[in-house]
C-alpha cells in the first residue's frame, strides 16, 4: 500500500483527492494537513466523506510527511516552493497541483506571480505532469507539476494540430469557460452564489496566469514558439471547463481527415475521448470523471478549424490528473482508482 | 422632491433601493454612505446602475445625512441603533431595514443578538413596518423598523387565519426557503456558489433570529401568544422566499370559505395577491416585484390548512417594502415607484 | 455473473442504473430496452457511459428478457403491471422502480392512478423494497416494488419516532423538496430550465401520488393508521430530495435521547447515516451516493420534533436502492457496487 | 394611444413584450393571439402579469388585427411570412421578431430554412431592425425584421472595427454563449433543466441559422464581404447572451485609441454602453434591461483585438429592441417605456 500525504487538504482539489482516493486500492491517505483546521475531522468539513476516512487535519510537519511515499500539494501557489526541497531531500516524491513548478523559466514565473521563486533550481527538474505529453518523464520524476485546468483542456485540444504542423502556431485562439470551483474554496465576495449565479462573464482578458503555461506547453508540442489569445470566462455552475479553440490552416485547407488524425493521436490515452463526428462535448458528460472529451469541426468547410474540449476542472483538470500521474510514477496501470463515471444528469 | 439618504449602500438591500428608486418620481437619492467604498462611484460597483445615478459613496456624516428628509439604514444589525437617535434629533425620519428596532422587548432583543441594545428607549416608539398590519401607525412614524424577509412572508400568510381565530395559535409550523441573497453581500465560504449551488439544506433549526420577530408579529394579529416552529432552508438561487405554512383548525373544520376569507382580508392591500384556487405561488412570478403571492389549501379535506406565500426577499422582503413604507410616511400613493413587473422567465 | 435486464432504459433511473452497475463486479447488463430508441447505442444517448458499455437498445422481447436473472423496470407507471406476470412466469425475478406494485390495495391504487390495475393479484405478493423496513422479505421476493423518492426520505425519517410511539401519528407533516430530475426525462414545458431555474414552488398540494404510499409505509411501522400532510416542492437543481418532517410529542416531552434513538435504530443500516448533533443534512453531501443523511432537532425545547432527511432522488431514492435490493435478493453484501462517494462540491 | 397587436403571445418574447409594454405610456396591447391558448387569460399563463392586463388570447383574426396600428410577430419562423402581406395591405405596420424577413436574399433564406419563402417580394422592402445600424430606414418602414439575439451582440460588437477598416474582415471569430430562454418555450427534452443545468456545451458549430444574418449585417457595415467563424454555446441559466469576438489587425497594430473609437461610435446610441477601460461585461448587469454593454481589449498588446458584448437575449436581443424599433417608427423618443434597470443581483 502506497502511503500518501496531502498538504493543504481543505480546498476543493484536496477534498477531490480524498473522494477519488477512497476507491484506490493501492494507495492510502496517511496524513492530511491544514493549519486552519488542525484537529478537525475531514468528514466534519466534508460530510460526503463520512464513513470513508478516519482522518483529521494536522499541522504540516516535516517528519510526519517524510513517512509518506507520495506527497501531494493541494495548496495555493507560493506554498509548495518553500516545502518541496525538504520533501525531496527526505526521499518523498512530490506531485504539486499548484502553479509553483509549471513554468521552466524562473524569470517568466516571477513576472506572472509577482515574487521571486523560492526554489528555482527545481524548475527544470520538475516534469510538467500532462501524461498525454510527458508520460515517460513522469514515470521517473521526483517532482511533477500538475497542469492547470485551462491548460489541460487547451493543450490536449491543440496537440494533434500542432504536432502535425497543420495550423498557424502564431495565431491560436482559446475561448474557455470554467465553473466557479476553479476559483477555490476561499471567502471572496466575487464568488458568492449571489454574484455569479445566473450570469456569465469574461475575466483576466489582459493576462491570465495560465497563459504562459499554455504557450510553454504548446510550444513544446509544436517545436516552435506558439502565440495564443486566451479569454477565460466564468460559468454559473460548480464544475467543468470547456475550451473552444480556433486555428487557421496553413497555406491550404488540409487533405487530411482531422477526425482520424485525432483518434489516432490519442489512441493510447485512456482518458482522452475523441467523440464521433457530429457529437459535441458537454461538461456534464465528464462531471466527476477523469476524462477529456474532444470534438473537431471545420465550419462551412472554410479555412478555420474549431476544436472543442470538455473536462471536469477538479478531476482531469486537477486531482484526477494528479492521481493518474501518481499511478504512472508508481508503475501502476494509469487507470487504477479512476473508474468514476460522469454524473449525468 | 423628497431627499433620500442611504446608510450602508454596498449590500444587496442597498443596491436594490437604488434600482427601485431610479424610477421613483418623487424621491431622489442625495447621499449614500459606505466606509469601505468611500469615493467610489455606485455604478462602478453595480454596473446595472450605469447612466442612472451620478453618485459616489461617502463616509457617513451626521451633517450631510441631516439634510435628508428620509434616511434608510441598509446596514447589518448593530449599526442603526447607534446612529438613529442622532438622525431623529436632526429631524430626519428613519426607515431601518436592519433588525435593530424590530423587537419591542429589549431583553428579548439582547438574548437573540448577544449584546445590549444601544438605544432601547426607541424600541417602543419604532413602528413595525409591515403596511398590511400597521399602515396607520407607519403614516405618522418617525422611526420604522422594516420586517425581516421570512417574517414578511410568514406573517402575511398566517394573518387571516389568526385574525379570524380559525386555527390553533400554539402549534403553527413554517417551513421556509430563501435564495442566497438573503445572506448578504459578505465574503463567506458558506455562501460561495461552489458551496450552495445545486444543493438544498435547512439551517438555524435550533433558533433563527427571525423567530421572535415572527412570534411577536403573529401575537399582535392573534391577540394571544403564538408559538411557531420555524425551519428556514437555503435555496440554490439568488432571489426569492417561499414559506409553506401549516396550522390545525380548532375544534372542527371551518364552515368558512378560506379563499373568500383571504381575498377579503387583503382587498385593500395593493401588494398582496391572493391567487385563484388551483394556482400555487412560485418565486419567479414575483422576482424583482414588490408583491406577495398567496395560496390556501386544505389537503384531502382534513384538519390541517396549508398556506403558501412567495415574495422576492430583496423587494417585498426588504427594499421594496421600505419604499412602500416611505410612500405611506410621505402621504403618497403606496404604489409610487413600485410598478416593476416580475421577471419571468 | 448475474445477468441483468433493464426495461425502459432511456429515462434518468435507467441511465443511473447503468452508471451504478458499471462498477458492480457481480452483475452485468445483458439487455436494455426502449421502443423509441431501438438500435441506438446507449453511450450515444448518454455520453458519460462511453467506454463502459457495448450495448444498444432493443425492443422489449419476452424471450430475450427471460434469459436474465433479474429484470429492472425503469418505466413510467402502467408499463410493468402488464409485463411482470410474464417475466415472473419465465422465472425472472423483478425489481420494479415504478409505482405499479407499491400499494397493496388495488382500489386505492386505482383511485390514485385513474385506471384499474392490470395484475392486481400480485399486489400482495410484491414486497415494498425499502431495505431498512423489509430486508428479510426482500431476500426471498420474486417481485419487489421499489419505493418512490419522497417516500424513501419520509419513511426513513419518521421510522424511529413512530416505531417507538413517541409522536402523534395522526398529525404528521412532511415538507419536501426535490430536484427536477424527479420529473423524468420527458418533454414538458413545465420542466424546461427556463421555467424552473431560479425559482421554487410547491405542487401537488391537493394530492400527490406518493401520499398513499407514505401513509401505507408509515402505518406499517406504527402499527396504526398514520395521517400525513405532505407538501412537495420543486427545487431549481437536478438531483436531491430533502424532507423536513414535523411531529408533535404525545402527552409530554420525551425523556428519551432522540439522537441515541436514531443512531441505535439505524446501526445495522449501511446506507442510513445519522449525523452528529449540530450537523444538518444537505443534498450535495449525498449527490450520486446511495445514502440517506438524517438529523433530529427539537427547536426551543418545545413539543414539536423536526427530522431532516437528504437523499439523492436518483440513487437512494431510485436506482441505488434498486441495486441494494438486488444485492439482498442475491444474497450478496448489501453494499456491493454502491461505493460511489457524494460529489461535493 | 397606439394600438398594439401581438401574434404568438405564449412564447418568451411574447410575455417579454407584455412585461415591457406594461410600463409604456403611449402604447396599449389590444389583441394577443394564440391558437393553443385561445380563451385563456394571459395572467393565468404568466402570473407575473397579474393586475397589469385584462387580456385573453384569441385565435389570430385578420379583421381584429387590422384594427391595430402596430402588429408584432412573436412567432417561430415560417408564420409571419404567410400573414404579413395581409397585415400590410390592411394598413398595419409590422415588427417581426422572427427570422422570416432578416435575410434579403430569398435563395440564401431557403437554403438555411429548408423551404421556399412565402412572401419573398417583401424581403428587400423589410428593414433590418438594428437601430444602431438602420435608425433612419426604420423610421419610415412598413415592415421591420428584428435582428436575432446573437447577431445583435455580434454586429454591435464588431461595428466600430469594421466601419473603420482596422481589422481583417475575412477572419472574424465569434464565440458566443446564450441562456436557455433563447431556445424558446417549447417542450423539448434537450432544454429540460435536468439536461442543461450545471453544464455547458457548444452547438450548431457546423452551421447556425444566425450565421448568414451576422455576415449580411457585418458586410453592410464593412462595405465588403465579411467571413465569420461563429460558435454558439448553451449556458446553464435563463437569460443573457455574451459574445467574445476576435479580430486581427491589418498590416500593423493601430495607432488609434480603440476605447475612444467605440465611445465616439456609440455616443448617440442610448442603449449601447461602452464600459470604462478595465471593466468587463457580465450578463447580469443587463438582465431585464434593453442594453448592450461592450468592452475592448488587446491582450498582451499583440495583433488580435478582443471585443466583449453582453445583452439580455429577450430584451435588447428581442422584445426590448422591438419596442425600441416601434418607438422610432412612431417618432417617439427611442427610450420610451424602456427604463427597466438590470436586475442585479
């Protein structure tokens, strides 16, 4: 049984790790930390977990965490970068769900996060934890930086087009929309039900922190710098991200069958599901499931291709992907413990 | 033109006063205060008001407020009770939307609010501002305490039954449900969309602060002490309160036609609408409107009567009712500026 | 491997059976019928099931269904009563999720459903499939009538009080609220998102078809006729039922500790969870899970007790309970395949 | 008093015309038709209108409608085109909210609507009723075709850019999202709350009927053929459309101040509100109001401009715009009866 620790277990990615790990036969949560809730039972805070865990929050403690094989960081950014060096030197392997190790360039990181990085020596060692991109590097990694939720949907959606060089990499457009759980379990007027229910709005148009991560990931795929115009929007619902992606074909419209291209590209990826022609993604089909559903269209047969991608931001966009990464790191089948079916209706 | 001041203009009852007063031909908002947002334009915080007000928040100031004919307090409890004596002595008339003056008994108030009352000498002068109960006293009042949202729906619903002595006043039951806007525009994890959307729950079962107010109001109607079991619930939506009320007939089932009783009882009340037999209330029919819709049923012809009442908690349950009160105080037609139609769908 | 057939697989209880059975190790769906969708793949209609079933709808056929060990009816009322006699004579055991066999009294059934019963000779054989009430009879049954969603929450909530004779059985009150999925996957203007979103309303006050079922079940528990005033309401959300139950104590307030009474009463019931004192149910904690969460309160220490119960109407209120019943019928552990965790947030 | 007739008064644009006209001082609804609801009071179907109209549905009748000065068609497409010639010859002026007269090219219309047009001789006479584009032609028109909801938001958003020739007109992208009320008050499984709540999905990617209308309108503005990639999405809410628009600058990035360009372009348009820099549109700010809020951004100062536009699909996207058109046709102030304030929260 793999011994798991979770740092920062009171947010939505923390409770989602617990929900998913409850049915993982080869991993067991030994430690879960929260400074604010020390001593409180996890099922007191999250009553959906009653009967599943006999576990209380503890104050983060190096010695205690060092007994774990795998330590997940389900913290806001700026926490992991201070603790990870210690965890690694204690022999733990680390899966960071936060943004601390996603960018390889420390200066770029600092310019977007407004502070200097506390352990930038690890930025190049950290593996970007998108299994469909880096499955092999993940297997051997000590430190994996799990992708953000928007980047997961956008990189998976554009990958086949960029890898095959079919579209102009300098003018990609991503119009994405996320449920409010992406904003975290944090007391803010902006995310009250009375503020965001029954409404839809863009945000972060002038610059969202996921932009450099998206461009880094897509540039890795394309082998050339990629430029994306990224507009995120807030949906009046809890879970789900949908990205609508636009790209223009190169000199001429492609002879290639895009449906076949996508199906072939992802045929080894158990959690990427290319929908049959004529079917479009909807977030509820993947709610609670570790799955990305994709569709491709070329409206009116013109020169612009549209890719649509749906994930659950807390599962394939965060905690499910983190467990998928853990499975790969441990040499397990990638799908262990990830059989949850989308909750529809 | 009546000069209006609003103390505490950044909450939902504040912005709702502004929305409604924008179409009031005989009142004009001269002052709106907020310590936290001093200097900020109201339409910057609430973009639905763009083009309607050229107004910015100011720090509450006695001299400035004293220039107003009517001062609304749209503050949390514990604010008005410190400022109202001053306003009254300056010659303003005050309409308090908070809970500070709703209970006549200072000890009862203290036991529910956990502190002593700062101006308890005004508790007996303050008129409970339910026009359908106290229209005449409101006309002459210096200080009106507007009812809470739940009490408005429950008192209106039970009034005809209690006034006519048809039901047992010692065993009333009120099962109510409110949209989340009733919890205010306050940063709390509990009211995040991700916490309360797609879910339904009771709260405050052991004792909600509206209980003594409900029992005081109903006792006034009945002329005898009334006992209510009150269970509020939180709805996954923004606006609307629905109360489902249960009472048992006295010795025998009534000969009286309850539908006629209700229609007659409220025939002079422009904002209470007794629905025709067979039609039941729904909160969306009164969304944004200063209206209470009521229906009565005696399921299976047994000995228990069910009354159903729907209001918009921010309008007839708060700011609309406050303007109705203002109209009465000023000798205007009760309906001036309150012609907004329910937003359906 | 137990061979399962599902009659009527295009409604919400049908797709929910499929979602839950996807992780049941000892049962496999061999047949699923739908006249309207014959030939269509189930995962074409319900894309959350992609990769889990290689199954298409067929027209109901006696021979084909007769090969199944267990046949679920996930049909509207009035279908099962025509087909079940045939299924039983073919040697299948039947679990009916519809209302056809819930009432033992054929005349009562006819008066509520407006037609005569097509196989009333089976009404007394059919076991009412609430495991917490009839676990032993279910084990040996050929035909089980699964409870309605409201009755499940209301009977479980009142059971300990009625079994112990603490409350007046003639004046029970149930104020319940359901998500819209309870109304089925049927084209009706009344259940459009634009009609029911952002709104709350009572319905069926003069008589809901679940009333006689509730009273029959509670009378079985009490050993005396029980009278309930039942008001259902429609919630602006998909899944979840919450019932708020009111009862009056007999001559005096009970010496007994109600919390202990409830915990003891349900200690052998794996899917009934009595919450610790001070914690109240919320539907999201049981969303997608086969679980009923209960809490008890005596507001202000008066003579009225309030019980609150939350279930997912499609799981413990329908398809999950049906699988629980199947497990009992097959002599399996009651919990097999029912380990889904509530989806929170 | 202008006498108004409404053909097709049971859909959402019909009830919205009634809601808005209730506060129009110079127009009065004399006739409202519905074959299905003939004889039923409008406030029986729409209880938000109780007390406002003493009006029942009638079967459409030429003589009766001919007594009206203005006849609104709030029907599905394919109804108006059969009745309008008659109405015009009877001397009525017609405002059609349906799609029947929006395209000038009869062959294009037929190819998108799958039938031949019944009165194509009127297609060139009909004025496209976007006041910000055709204010003068509307004033004199006998027949006005009100724009679709998506086209309203997209044309208003792109207008200043295209009129000034700043962007490539051959590669415009519109990613739009609509509340479900846009799908009408029609019994369809697809629009049940249980199907579309808590979910987000694209639809009509291969070709939505608003596409030719958008391209026709934008080509009029640009004076050159315009090509748009248009992807609509369905939001889990009732009202509101938001369009996120992308265009690429011509040879170089513009010297021009886009904020000033937009403010200047719309300075005479009372219902188009260019938000101050840094503020982004949100649909709730315009819910129930006849207003379009716009914002412009150039992310990262690159070569792609993003315009964001929010309207209420039933108001500025349908019935409010139709009343604005009526005011212009009648020589009234454009804003008469359109003072409703956005319902926020």
